[in-house]
C-alpha cells in the first residue's frame, strides 16, 4: 500500500513537472517576444538614421545581425528546454532569415498571451469556486460540476499551450535550419571548397617558408661564412677578434630568424603553455602595442588554439606593416559551443579580404567548420573575427 501511494505521488509530481515546463517556456517566450519587437524597432530606427552613410549602414547592419543571431540562439535553447532536448548547434542562417524569424515570433507570442492568460483566469475562477464551497455558499453537487468543467477546460488549455510551444519550435526549425538535403549539399560543397583551400594554403605556406629561408636565414649564413673566412685569413689578432664578434652576432640573428620561421610553421610553445601566454610572447615582440583579453575557462583543443594563434599573428603583422596602427586589441571569448576571437586595430583600414594572407586564414578557419569575417573600411578601423566550434 505504501509503495502504491509513493508511486502515485511520483506520477503526480512527474505530470506536474511535464506540464509546467511548456507553460513556463511559453510564458517566457511571450516576454522575450516583446523584447525582440523592441529590438527590431530600435534596429530599424538605427538603420534609417545612418542610411545616408553606406559604410556606417553596413557596420550597423553587421552588428544587428550578430545580436539577432545571439537572440535566436537563446530562443532555440529555450525551446530545447521545453522539449527536454540537448542544446542545439549555433545558428548559421543568413541575416534576413534570422531577422524574419524574430518578426515571425509575434504569432506564437500572441497565442501565448491568449493561452497563458486563460490559464491565469481559470486559476482565479478555481480559487473563487473553492472559496465559495468552503464558505458554504455552494452545494456539493455544484462544486463537483464546477470541478468537472474546470478539469476539462484545464486539459484543453494545457493542450493549447503545448500546441503554441510546438508552433514556436516549428517556426525555429523552418526559418533557422535548412532541410536535410540542402544541409548535406551545402556541407559537401563546403568540404570540397575547404579541401581545395587547405591544399592551396599549404602550398602558399611552403612558398612563404622557402622565401623566408632563402631571403633571411640563407643570407645570414652566407654572411656568417664570409666573416669566418676573413677571420681565418686575417693575420691581425685584433681584426680577427672583431670579425669573430661580428660573426657571433650574425649567428644570433640567424638563430632568431630560424626560430621565427619555425613558429610560422607550428607554434611549438603551445605544447607546454596556453594560448594567452603564447600570444603575450608574440605581443612582446611586436613593435605595435597589443592588448589581449582572454576569457576561456577550459582550454580548447590544440587545432583550435593553433588556428587562433595564426589568426592573431597574421592580424598583428598586417596591422603593423600595412595599416600603420598604434594599438591592436585581441579579444578571445568562450561561448556555449564556440570560441570567438576578435582582433581590432586603429589603423587606416582598407585591408583586402581576398588577399593571400587573409584568404589563408579563412581556409584554416573553415577547415574546422568555423566562420571568418573581415571588416576593414577605408579609414579604419579593421576588425577580424574568427568563430570556431568547441564542445
């Protein structure tokens, strides 16, 4: 008997928990829809305000889409919580589809207001009925009739709330996700382009290493050999010591050049230290001041750190050599399922996203299913953004 009572109590608690999740999710969805309407209105006003300036309009548009994606990702996590599903992958839909999804949420929000409002009204009426029965103004027959009608209306109301949650999830899948065939075709195309890009990037990197070795290290070694030959043939001990001292300096420069070439091939320092410490060493060698913000609680996988390292190094090199920047800011931040790096400089801008260096970085990032973007209007500033998936 006791076990039967315990089982019945657990079933009752499970039923309450199962139905309370959609109710809470739909109620929260109503509030977030109101916030999203406000966001869309403010975004529209901002676009209208900067419409005479194309560069500012593009910058504002990029910012709006970025925050719209974050809002859409939050909504998908809310919907996954309602259905007791694992967190969904990051939103990769285009900007117009994401903004369209936020606008389309007005329909489930309006239905949510109606269904949740009816539930609240029903709860108030149920309280009035119970109070009347306790006060003795309602007979037992009338109370049982009201209880039966209320239970039927409650079931209908809960089913309506569940239908609103289903509609909300359907809209998210329809507008934020591609169908299976389109996703597979896009993925095959991305893999083919990524494979060709990686091959081209490897060839370009080999040519770059060959140039560095030929123009840098080889020249130092030739000069070193000439100095040692002169010192060996010199009959003046003081002159020989001077030549040997100069040869020693050239040998140190050759070692530094070899170390730089090796680091461009692979940052071996990541084997025994973290990415932020390696980037701090890179910043110390940079002639342009570099500020680093690193907020990654759990160290990511080595391939991700390596790609982020190359993105930062290439951005520092470009900002120093071409942009005439006076400050470079590197921000690395961990999100739920991604790691995002933003590199900004206050230079003159005008960076070509289709240049060999930036294209090589884009291939590295896309090879790990990441996203790479460059925003560098004439006059600056330049912002390089890389986002990589990370469990």
